[in-house]
């Protein structure tokens, strides 16, 4: 068992069950009498292994359960508030609900201090124009003028959106200033490992799917290529299709990387999802 010499800090986590697991290990090392049964007793739960059920994801915490955990773990006011938001975010049933609690969590002053880039990462993915703006910076005719940049986008951006986006890209080290006060791309890449950043990615996909729909009316047929297939397939074929999509995506990336001249910035979406429940899902 890995030793945990320092007590876990709730603000370092975006997954509350991971926080509970690390806290349990710390308590076992530093408090000999600490156990699942002991915690249930001081927290007021009848089940002697309730802590483990929550920790392992076999149960969810109710609002009352959050209060009992907070009290038993001796969390202060700010920690209690953050823990509640973390639980609600992790247990959210819809993307909209999860996004709401993610934004609430990002307002925590302590979290902002400990994770200064997380807000920028979330915003980077949550606003569709950040990624194409970074691509636009790589175009040979790029002009560092918010008014000019705003006009390049379809739909158009506001100058304030452009200014904020440039600041955010620079803060994330995705672009950097040149001697002539323009911008160039960097080789830096953003990780989407944390659930907060991952929620931003979900927001990004949702926006791009919506923009794909709008492209039907926004662009002439010679400016777009939109098609779809509805198929009846086996589960084994679905796995093969996913591999084909993955391989095709790699081919696309390789082709784009060989292109030395950026003239346009385009969006290519990949989507594969069920329309009818599978044979074993009738009762769900």
C-alpha cells in the first residue's frame, strides 16, 4: 500500500471519490483506530461500510449524506462548500447539470489559487472559437488586429471575444508574441485529464455538432461536405467501425501535418451513436 504522509486537500481534487480514497489511506496510516465502521458511527450511518460503498462508486451521496460526510471529515466552511459542488458535479445526470456545477466549482477562490490554469482550460474548450483562432494564427496572412480577426470567422466574432481569446491562448502557452507584436503557434498541448477540462471538451463537441447543423444553411454545397449513414450492425462491427474511424482520423492528421500552406480553417466532425437500444436493453 502506498504511503500517504500528507493529508489530502479537497481543493486538489476534481473527483470526490478519489479524494475519499486518498483520505482513507491517510487516516489508516495516521489514526490506528480509523475504519469504515468507525466512520459510519461518527457520521451517523447505519451501514458499517457506507464509506466504502461511496468510495467505490456503489452508492451516491444524497444532500444529507454530503452534510454528514462534511461534518465527520471536519471540513471547514469553504471545504464543505467545495465538497458539495464536487459531489454534485460528479453525480450529475445530465451534461447541462454537470456543466452548471463545474462553473460553480470554478468560482472557488481557493481552487483558483491552487489551480490557476483550470478556468482557462475550461473556457478554452467551452468556447468553440479558441481552437480555430489558434489555427488562424498559423496562416501566412494572419494580422494581429482584433477587428480583422473577427471578420475572418463564420459566424463573426466580436472584437472583445477576440481579445479575450488571444489572452487565454497566450496564458495557456498555445500562442506566443513575436518581436513584431504578432503571434505564432507554439508546440504546447493541453491535457484533458481533469474532469473540469473534460467538461469543457463536451461543451466544445456540442457546439461543433450544432455548427455542423447550421452549416447546412450557412454554406453552399460546394463549400461543405455533409453526409450520414444509418446502419443495422452487430456489436463486433461497431468495434470495427470505431477502429476504422480512429485510423481514418490518423490519416487525416498525417495529411494535414504535411500541408505547409494554411489557406482555410475547417471543421471535420466524427460521430457514431446508437438510435435504437440493443437486444439486451429492452428493460432499461
